[in-house]
């Protein structure tokens, strides 16, 4: 007798425009594929090149939508409204063709037309909020979703009260010892390592700070080496490290971030939701440098719980390289000179309770899809 296999889950995701929104969708889809063989996933994303590059590399089918961020100016508002209508029509066609059973919204401007299309087609919507301070899109979607969950505590907004933990990709979890990770990255296996990362796009002001810091205070990194993920060009920074006599491996990006976290003794990092989640999961003491241009300062909120627990330090990004030497450089110098404090931070990170967001979300998806199929 032939075995009857269950029909594959048809799950769509909506979000994009940055790695901060794409990576959680990829993490959830990755875990779903292990729990539901034959998963048929589709990502409704933005037209930004990063979306295609990351999703193509992950092997995820995707449909770019003509979505643009909301702007309050008259011209910006008109452009948003025109693009929104077109993006919703594109999303409706894609979801209908995919025969989606569920839409998982992971935030950002690209998620809004996907949610509108799902509502029009009667497809249930699950909103996964990632930041400690939900953005405009998530606050809008929260009133239209069938279920809302948050990766981290949000505060007193009851819509985001269900906490599931952050979804983290397997590739972002350290699987090797520090020495093995460093050796694979071309670093010296036994030398303490400073990881510098600005997440998917890099951080231009942090890159400029590092060049200024090693030029002004090369002795601060004596005995250390640097792994610097720039997000773009590498030649100028490689030259800056060489001129200062600081041992460094400079790369534009790294797909297997678990290697970078595994290699790190200490990190300088932005405080996006994914970066903070990966820092916690890998127990890497860090100097967190929140992105300075967000009006709602949500990266500061993401970082605050770690600083309050004594497992990370927040340093202000003052944009100007010389001012950042006094801000970020001082925070790093204090930790580099105090190995006991760094080790205490690492122990504290390991002792913090961790929720497996990917596993929690698989269970929720299973519940929603199962309920829909049983009707």
C-alpha cells in the first residue's frame, strides 16, 4: 500500500528591504523545512538588490513588490499611495498563484502590501515583531493580523504580549571552538579577537571610526587581532590596519556568521534585532553601537536590556570619527584592558534564559495551518 503523504505547507512571508527583516524569515523557513518536508515557501519582498541576493542564496522563491517606505511629505505620500496599490495587486496575484495557507509578516515597509493582499484573500496573517520598540509598519499590521507575537518584550502594549524568542539561522550559531573558527577565517587561533560588524549593510560611521582609532591609538589593540565585516569596500580599511601594524582580516560580508561569532572574544556591533539575538545566542560580550538616525531609537531599546543585565556596553555613535574614538574607542579600551570583565559578561550571557524563537514559530504555524485545513 502506498503511503499517503500530507500535502506540503504553503507558507508565505512578507518583509524585506534589509537583512533585519529577511534573516528572521529565512530562519523560520529553515526550521519549517526540517519540520515539514516539502515546505512550499514564498517571500514577498522589496525590489532592493539585497532582497534578491539573500533570498536567492537561501534558495527561497520570492516576488519583489513595488513597495516604498511611507513618507509624510506630500510627494512622498503620493509616491507611497501609488506604489502601495500596485504592490497590493502584485501580492494578491502572487499569493493566489502560490495558494498560500498563511502569511507570516516580519516587518518593514515591504510587509504592508503583503498583509493587505492576504486580508483581501482571506489568508490568515501572523505578525512576528522583532524589535523592543515596534516600528510603524508593525504597529499598523498589529491591528490587522490574526495573531501577533514578539521576539522580545515590548513594554506595555498588550498587542505584543506573546513572547516567543528571536528566530536565529543555523548559519549564525557558532558550531566550532574559537581556535577552529579563527583558523578557518585566516586568523591566528590563539590570539584574542575583536569582531567589528555593522550587520547586512555594514556601518559606514563604524568603519571610519575603526580607521581613525587604529591610526590614533594602535597600542589599544596590542596583542589582539581584528575581524572586520565592512558591508562594502575593504581596501581602505585593510590599508588602515596595515599602516597601524594591527593584524586584521577585512571582509565585505560573511554568510556563515556563526564562524565570526565563534571567533570573537569581544564584538563591536550595531544593535538591530538580529545582531542582538545572535550576540545572545553565541554569548559574545559586545560594545553595542545603536544606529544613530532612527527617530524611534529602537536599536537603543534593543540594547538596553543587555546593558542593564551587565552583559553588554552601549556606546553612542557620534558619526564623527574623532568623536567616536572618544566614545566607542573608550568603551572598547576599557574592556580590552579588563579580561575579567569580558569573561564575566560572557558568563552572564550564557546564564540568561533563551527562548528558541524558530521552534516556537514552527509550532504556531503548525497550529494555524492545521486549524485552517480542518475546517
